[in-house]
C-alpha cells in the first residue's frame, strides 16, 4: 500500500507542483527583465560637480 501511496504522491508533485514552480520562475524572470530595461531616471543619472567658491584664505571660509 505504501508503494501505491508513494506513486500517487510522486505523480501529484510531477503534474501539479513542478509546473507551478516553473511558472513562478518565469514570472520572476519577466519582472527582473522589465526592471533592467527601464529608461534612466533621475536616480540613475550621474551627479554633477558643484563648484565651490573659496575665500581669500583658500580654506573655504569667507
């Protein structure tokens, strides 16, 4: 009887669980691919240097 129960459980895993895992992995792959192909936003742009004016002493104090 245990042999039959094991075969039933094995078939259940093969038929129902495995495809669900692959569908989940495909959804995750699509999500990651869409995040990678987004256009650049303000966060992704390089920072500009801000000029610093120095006082007569050259140490940044006026």
